[in-house]
């Protein structure tokens, strides 16, 4: 059997985003033996930790807790994780932060990139992370950009599903079958105890996207009743040798 | 080696459309050993035969000539071809015509469908053909629709590239590598002598889409200098087991 | 207490559509004492009765069964129901059918109209019903249109949520709180035994839209934990005396 | 009679914007007894004071004059007004400015927010103000954001009508009946003597939007001949207990 | 001085549309000495003659009255007018009606075509007329289409401004200076006494579009204070030898 | 013969952009005797000089080489050129840079402005340059903006064609006939030896846009077989005295 090729890079605004929205894709890559790396620009310490703030935790306590939870979730998926601690709510684009992301691209040399969609009226950090992920990808492709490593190729970029898809102009273009790794995704979600209501929410979403996958795949394909899926959008055209 | 699965169905308004815009996809399917069937709703006898009219040919002569050329082109690609002779300029939707297309779907049982985009301000027959192709596909899926054969699955639909893509809201979503069959596409084009200026036009387009394919695939993939491609849009979400 | 004013008219392509997508709005109108009328253009006998066809039922049996189920559901919601039996898959626009809908408008004189969205790549009957509902509404407004009754006012039109919202360009613009009538909606759904898997599907959807309603209403409003909602789009501008 | 609830917050790029575009909504809120607060990010001293510059006034003179006029207009409407003097042409987003807006949100605790649309090819300050108003609203909702006061709820946001609506992708979604307060709006406009040609322009606009309101409300509603209206767009879905 | 070249063809759903929306363009063409022809598909006897119906007029009386008024307006503009009497509310596309329009194209050989926009949620006859005008234009270009005369060139198509532009996706792309012929437009409007309120409405619109024209032309161009304009959209790209 | 009026200003992100995409428009202006000025915000030293980096050139060498090449190309077209050396990959908006562009506007007083489209997923510098060009144009119009010279008029803005038009939402709205100056454009392209493959690419594009121009101009206009064209989009409405 040949060595699995390629690496997956996930650029996430906050510590938990990659779990709810892309854990299936991450686990699939890891199970294929590929390198999977999650880059969290912030811990989500201000904007996505309401319960901890209400419990009176300090900023440092919250960051430490979010970090630990995200590390556990990444481990459950078989992924590496790195935190840039850029500060959330608001997450701001700076040249230094973009440069750090460029260096990650150059080091990981991903064949697939996942990030947030570019529109989210409920959370400005998500589009900010996406804009930086996209800009850094283009910069990393330039031989003239002063960062270590080889110029990047042209890895495809997929936007994962936001919490309120219709409000974010999110239209599923790719339905990824995650049935075989769904239990792993569920375990990763359970590493985030502060957002327990999300466990069922994203389990239900996986079911619905699974129903949609089956409907689009056709009734004759013999997909199991409990098919689970994640939805994605593409930024760039798909390159393929066969229409299917 | 396993038997190639699936069949390709191309629904085309006029006799020549499938050659310029989808010959690569057809030849690839045929070379894989799949069944490839082209369904021409009309011969393009009024709207796309200007030279023949100027030469004073009769309507029946023009239809016979277009039919023969299209049959030659289909043969060069390894595809079957059927003509419904529904009359062009204008091509009109009728229940009877849609029913005939439903029966073709049921008989061919395609796993991939190709047709025109839904917008074309320069040629109303193209969107009309696309609307019928889409409606017939949905009808063929219903067990209650009174036509012979089994209900259709849910084959993906791809729109091939129109002549003036920007004016037809055509944005390439899939770039299909047709390098290995491009000579075959060229030969099919040469079966249509009345539109000789199109041979080079679509050869150039294949080069440009090839350049775009390479740019989106990344410089590291080792694609040949003379990569040739065709561009497509999807109507429905892609169903996949791996992001790539 | 004053007499409740106005009437609700729901124009539905098939016999079951109004239950899954608009039962909450219908039940709310009925509980306010308003007249609520459902107009089913077809029984959905070919396109939405797959199980019955597989069981070998005849066309007339299927139509009778669908009719009875829909009558039961309408009764559970406190609504009238009328069937035009126009034939589905495909549902075709005809002048006669539009004229019949105009007459219903003139007779009911609705203050609110509900129908399908104008786009649905999975089911052409839905947009066809919507186009006729909209055209008939405009015709019914004209004093010169030859039908009995007074010219219609300008009732607002709401599109109810389709089965795959993102694929139908459906973006929730109005979230209707149906918590107080949700049990009634559930009972209406249970009148449609052939589509039992839909009961939970639309119960889950009501929960999700309820979560979204609470998120958009703000955490301070004291909405109950089990808020249930339906989503709608507007075709025309809202007319109001107060922004809220 | 119960105490009127809620407060209205208007975030305006320049000193005069709130008068032309939202004075009706402000006066309606004030007449209902609600708190209405206008937040002017700048005085419009460079970009919207051409006449004063041509008259040779100094920057400080212009700012003082614009301030006084805007204070008079706000008083005529029954509203509070505050100026952040952030500098216009260009108005720039800074973390400090956004933080000041967050603090206003936390203090006012608005139930309705009005601001500019997000697109305006004729004036970049307008979208800049809107982006800050929206970002500050999201930040103010987070318990972890370090500003005094309680986390904000989720007040709906309305975009008021720009000067060239079609060029700003502005489509009226809400038509607000301001007939009862139109004289008040006219008096507020007359507090801005340097832009006298706008008095009639926005009086005409109120008439046209009033005609449109009547057309969308239906001929039977008995609205007066001189109905006046303002047009708005929504950013978030409407939350309601009744479709109307 | 050279002979003015070209002809203007206006395809209008009802008898009055060309006056309110395109009288300026028509008068300009006529003053340049060009042929200007108005083709009214219907008299607007049902949908746009509410007052006459309320006065108890018969269908034939209404059609005669509308015809006479439109003839007077066309004469005031220096244009020919022809009526196809296809029946309005609803205006239906038929092959025969399209064929009649094709023959008008072939006879007039227009260098500019004006018609309605393709979207109008308030009046389905307008888009129906536009679709037929566009289809007939394409058919008239085909040498193979069986109608007398030479194949048409490729005259540009302009959509004139609908009554509620924002609701019809109408964005002004061309602002036509009609100052020199505005009095003529006013006289043509006054030929339509049943819609007297429209005289001022469209006079005001001409002022507003004139203000917008001046704003887009720049303050230095010395345009008069009372500049009057009409707004149009293009369907096809502009062809030019100079950017301006 | 009257003095040619007006000046052309081209705002370009990198040193070569104006050649590939707008050389025809520049040469046409120069041949009419108008002033044509190219403003290059950067040399494209990092992002568009891959070959030079691979050859081991230093940053300063690359900038000098790009400058010289662009100066030669501008000279071949009869245009002035100025470089702001703002640094590319990424090109960042700063108040100082925008101010410098404002001063160029005030000095040149252009009657036509050309720049990049606002969307480009392959190159963030292009939209950044466009945003600055547009903002500076608006600032330069304000008498209150503190820069030397008279306030700008309202010159129309045209976006020139990007490298992958469909991916940049670029739809040709204006097709400019550059046949008479194409040889000059070719010579200008040949001043950029590092991108030799682009010479043929943009020669082919000029042919294709020429074919499109002829198709939209109509077959009767007698345009030569080798018509060459460039495509543009407009940001603002066209102002005209005649539809054509």
C-alpha cells in the first residue's frame, strides 16, 4: 500500500470551531494516515466562553481551560493543534499574524485547507480568520515572500459550515460522508463540556446532511440508513480527471 | 479489473453543441468503457446553420447534413447519438417532448448528466433544453410517473461551458482534465466542417482552461505543459468520501 | 373583544406540503379565530406517494388516500381545505387553473398568503405552484379581470421553508413563534402516516428555528427553552407603524 | 397604560445623516415615550460641508456649526445626541472607536438599532460607520468583553435608506408609516439650512415611499392620501408571533 | 449633414408604458430624424384601466380609448405606433405572437431596442413582454427563421425603468439626458388623462434621475440646474471606440 | 480641430498590470492627444516576479528591472508613469498612501479612471489597489479634504479585465475596439520579457473580445475580420445624450 500523501490544514478563529464543523474531515484525513493540523488563531476566551465568565473565571483561567479542551479534542481526532493566541472579540488582522500563518503554510505544505466562510453577521472573528487564512495562502505561494521554506502549491480551500448557514450565504457544494468516523467526532465534541447542548445539535446536523447526501447520491447506492455528513463550500474550481 | 460502471447522458439543444462543449467528457467516459449517449433535441437546422441557408439548401437537406455530421462526431468520440427532431428557433417545451426525454433517462439510467446552463441571452434554445433535461430527470425519479423502466437514481448534473460564459453567469466550478483525449475531441470537431472557425476557438479554450486547471492544481503536480481542460458547473452538491 | 380580522390563504402544490412547512402559521391563525384556507393544486399522487406506488395502489386509490389524510390534517389545524386536482409531476400552469385560483382569492379575500419559494431544483411542481399563486394574486387585484367578487387588496406573501433551504435560495427573513400551537402541528403531521420519518424531521426543524428565533430575539426576552418556530421569506416589503 | 419599553439607537457617520434618512423612526419612538439616542461618529466636517468650505470657514467653525445644527434637529425630534468626533473623509475604524461604541450600546441597551447600509460607492464613510456599528453590537453581546454594563441582548438592526438606493443594493424590506410625525421630520430637516435643497428632496421621497406603502398595504386599508413613509432593510430575521 | 441612421423600436406590454418610461428616448430619436416605432402588445385594457372599469365602460370602449390616447402620445413624440391586441392580464406568450414581433423586427431593422426589465413582482405582463421582445430579437437574427426580410443585426437592448425599481432589481446603468425634449415628454404624458397623478410622479422622477446624472457627470460639466433624465439598464455589453 | 479634452488615470497594483489589461485604452487616449498617466502602487517585486527570484536576483535588482520594463511599456503607449513603491504581497492600505493617490487625482484631474476589479481570489493586492483608487477618488472630490488643487469632478471608473474573469465576478459591460492601436499594445507587452507567455495569451484574449464585440455590434457593421478589443466593467452609471 502506498504512503498517504498530503496534509490537511484547518485555520480556525476560536478553539472549538474545528470540532463542531470539521471534525469529520479531520478524522477522515487522520485515518487515512495523513497529517492533520489545526491552527487556532485565538482561544475564543472572550466571545465563546460565556459560561466561564459567568462562573467568575479569570481571563488566564479561561484561556488555559479552552486550550486544554481543544487539545483533547484534537487528540481524539488524531490531529496536531497549535494556538497563536491573537486575542478574540475582536480578532484583528495584523501583518505579523498573517506572517505567522504564512510560515505555518510553508511548514505544513497542506494539500487541503479548511476555514470559515467569508460572511457571518453573528460573529466577525470568523470572517476575519478566513480572510487571513486566504491571504496567507496566496502570500505563501510567492517565491518572493520572505519566509522559510518552499513556495506553496495551490491547495484547494473549503469553507466549513457556519452555525446559521442561510445567514452566512452558505450553500452546500460538497457533502462529505463521515459515517465511518462519526463516533470519533462525537468523542471530540464531548471534550468540550461547556457547550453540551452543541453535542446533540451537531449530531442532528450530521444526520440531516447525511439525509441530504443520500438524496443527492441517489436511492440506488446502498448507503446506510445512519449516513452522517458534513457540508462544505469551495472557493476555487475543483480539478478532476472524471466527472462524478 | 472491474467492469466500468455507469453511463453518461448528454442533453443538447442542437446537433453540434455536445462537440464543442463536452466532447472531452464524452471521450473520457467512452475510453473508460462506459456507455455515453448524446440526445439532440433538434438538428439546429434554423438557428445554427447560417452557412447552409445562405447556400440555398432546403430545410430537409440541412437537417440531413447536420444529422450526418453529428453522427460522425459522436462516432469519433465513441458515443451513441439520438435525435428527437423537436424543431429549433424556437425550441419549445411540450409535455410530449419532456416525456420522451424521461423515457431516455429510464432506459439509459445515467450516472452523470450533462446539459446547457440555464441562462443564455444569445440563444433561448439552450436554456429551454436545460429546463427540459432537468425536469425530465426529476420526473424520471418518481415511481409514480407513467413511463417504462425503473425510477431513476439521483445522477449529478453538470452544465457545460456556453459560448460567452460571463454573459451566461457561468463560473467554472469543475475543471476536467481532457489532455489524454484531446486529439479525439479535435477529430470530432473536424466532423463539423461548416463551423471551421470553431475548431481553433475551442482548441484555444481547451488550452486556457488547461492553464487554469494547472494554476488551481498547483505548480507541484507535474501536469504537462499542454494540459487541456473543459469547464463545468454543478447544479447539485458534490457527494464525496474525501475532500480534494 | 373585537372580531379577529382577515383570512389566511395557503397555496400548496401537493396535499402534504402545508402540513410540514406551514402548519404552525395555520394553527395560529385558526386559534385567533381567523379563517384559514388551504388550496391544494394537486394530491401529490405521482411525485410524493412513492410508498403507495410501491404497494401497488392505483392512481385513484392514491388520490383518495392523500385527500383523506390532508383533510384530516387540515381539520386538526382548524383549517378549510380545497383540492383542484390539477395533476402533478408535472404540475402545469394553464389559464384555466390560474383562473380558478383567482376565484379563490376573490372569494376568500385573504389578508395573508403563504406559498412555496420560487426556486427548487429538486421539485419543479413547487415553483410552478408559487408562480401561479403569485400571478393569480395580481390578476385578482385588477377590477378589469373577469371573475366574480371585488378586486383583491394587496395581501403580503410569505414563502414557507422548502425541504432543502440552501438549495432553494431560502434565507429566513421571518421567524414565527409557534410554540403555543406546536402540539397541534405535531398532531397534523401524524395524520400523514406514510411519511412518518418526516414527523421527527420537522419537529427537529421547529426546534432549530426556535433556537434561531431566541438567538435573534436576544437572551433577555425570557422565551421558553422549548421555543418552536417556522421560517418564512417575504416577497414584498413589510408595512408597519413601528420598527421592531 | 404601561410604560413604553425599549430604546432606539441610531449610529450615523455624519451629523446630518440621521435627519434625512431616519427622522421619522426617531420621532415615532420619541412620541411613544421611548428613549431615542443618536450617535454621530463625526460632524461631516470635511465630506458633507462643501458650502461652508467655499465660504472660507475654518475646520473648527464648521464642526461647531454642524454640531449646533444637529443638536437642534435632534431636539426637534425629541432625541438625545452624542458626537464622537472621530474625523471624516475618511472615517477610519480603530479599536478605540469601536470600544467607545460598545460602551454606548451597553449604556443605552437599545431594543432597535438603525445605521447605514454596508455598500455605498459614493461615500466610504457610510459603510465604515455601519461596519463599526455592527461589530460593536456583537462585541457588546459578549459577557467577556471588557466594558462596563450588562451584555447586550440581540436588538434588530435596520439599515436606513441611502441617497442613491439602487447603487447601494438597497431594496426596501420595511416601509414605516411616518405620516403622524412627518411635520416633525420636516422641522428637523429645516434645522439644517446649508442643505436646503434636501428638504424638498426628502419630502418627495417620503411621499414616494408613502405611495409604495399604500400599494403594498392594499387599496382597502383606508390610508390617507398624504401617507408618508421611510424605507428600511433588515440585517437579521424578523421575530414575530404573527405573520402580517 | 449626413442622414440620421438607425431606427428605435420600443416593445411595450400595455398602451401607456412607453410614455412614462421611455418618452424621452423616443423624442430624442425622433428629433434626430430617426424612425421611432412603438409596438404595444396590448391596450392594457384589463390591468391598467381601473378608472374606466369603475366608470362602467365596456371592454371595447376601454380598448378604443386606450388606443386613442396612446396614438396621441406617440404623435406628440414623433413616433409611429402599432398595437397587437394580444390581450392583457394575463399577457401570454404564444408562437404566433412572437412571430408577429419577429416580423416587426425584420421590417423596422432597429439599431436600438427598448423594453421592460425581466422582473416585476407587481405586474407579470411586463416581464412577459420583455421575454417575447428578447426571444423575437434572437429569432429575427437567424437567416433560417421563416419570416420576410433580411436577418437582423445585433441591436443593443435597453430596459427602461419600472415603477418600483428596487423591487424589480433595476439598477441604473445608463442615465440619458432628456432635458432638451422634456417638454415634449410632458405633453405626451398629458395625452393620458386617466392617470393624471402620474404626470407629476414621472416629472419628479425625471428631476431625480437628472440630479443623479449631474452627480455622476461631475460638478464641472456645466449641466443646467433643471437637467432631466431617464434611467436604463443594458442587457448586452456596450460596444464603443472610446471609454467615457 | 479642437484640443482633445480630458486625461486618463490608470491605478495599477503592480508594474505590469496596466500593460496586459488596459494598454489598448491607454494607447487610444494617447493617440487622441489626451494625457494618459499610469500610477503603479508597487513594482510587483515579490508577487509577480517569480522568475527573477528563481534567478537569484536581489529585491533592489528586481524593483529596478520591473521599473525599467514598465517605463518602456508606458513609453511605447505614449503614457506617463509614476511609482509609489508601496510594497507588494501584501499591498496594504494606509492613510498616507491614500493621501498620495488623492494628490495625483487632484493634479491629473482625470476624466476617466481605470483600475482593478474589487474581487480577486488569486491576488489580494489587486482589490486592495482598487479600494484605494476608489476611496481616493471620493476624497479628492471633497473641497474639505486637505490636499492641494481643486476638488475633483466625477470621472467614470472602469474596471479592467482580470486574469481569471469568471472567478472575479467580471462580466464584460463595455467592449472597447482597440484594433487601431493593437500593434502598439503588442509592442508594449514585448517590453516585459519575463512574462513572454503572456504576449500570446493577451493577444488571444484581444481576438476573443474582438469576436464578442463583433457579435454584439451586429454582422452588418462592417468591422474588420481582425477586430481586437478589451473588456471593462463600469462602477457608476453611464451618462449619455444618446442610447447606442
